């Protein structure tokens, strides 16, 4: 590594440690946070809140800093469930959606149709913490959430984004959790 937590390609490495994260220059800390959640204001606020004394303190600050506007911005940084992450999406998404990789074609087709129905109903992608979940489980959750009213769904999306951020921030500083 060239500098704390950075590879030659400039990507922040998982497992850099909380102390190293706390010492990163502000721009590098924001970049590391943007790899976890693509919301610029959120990343700047969390970076500016350093140093954090513990992982729980970092996770609490990250959850508390998340605004509705940040949630909307972050949705653009997530691929649809069942689709491969495109350029610009976080590298975390591929491993988080690994439960979909082996799904049969009919489940994948149902996820695609469900994604379209969800987007038509709520105006944004279906966001769920996919880590450790199978494609049929993600499809069942999607079907259930299609019955939400917009406010209930907004709360569900926020809660799911916080779960995703917690997992990614933990990977960033500890490198071990999925």
C-alpha cells in the first residue's frame, strides 16, 4: 500500500482498522465512505466527525447523519437486486448479492419483474440488505414490500440502507464481516 488504507489503484482497502481510518486525510476518508454509501453530504459529515473511539460510535454517527436526501442520492449507487453492478456502483454489491448468483432463470425473471413493479410504484430501485439472503428470500421480501404505503416503504428503505452501511463500514475498518 502506498498510504494508509489505499492500494496502488487508489481504492480504499477493507480492513484498514479504525485508527487508520481516523487518520486518513479528509479526502481519502470521504472516498472510503463513498465506497460504502454514495451520498456526498453524508460522507463529508461522517468524515468530519472523526476520530471515532469505536466501531459502534462510527456506526451510530453514520446512521444519525443519514438524511432523506442522502438516501435518495445513495439509491443511485446501488444496482438492482439480481443485476450485476455496473461501473460506478460500489464493489461491495457483488459479494452482498452472491445469493442471487446461483438462482434459476425463473427466479431471476421474477426478480426483474418485481424490480420493475417496485420502481413503477415507488419511483426508485428496490433496496434491501441482500447479504446472506437467497434469491427466493429477496423475492419474497420484495413482494411483501410492494404492499407498503409510500411512507412505510421510505422507512423500510432507510432501515435497509443503514444495515448495508453498517456492513460496509464494518468491512472497511475490520475487513471480516459480510
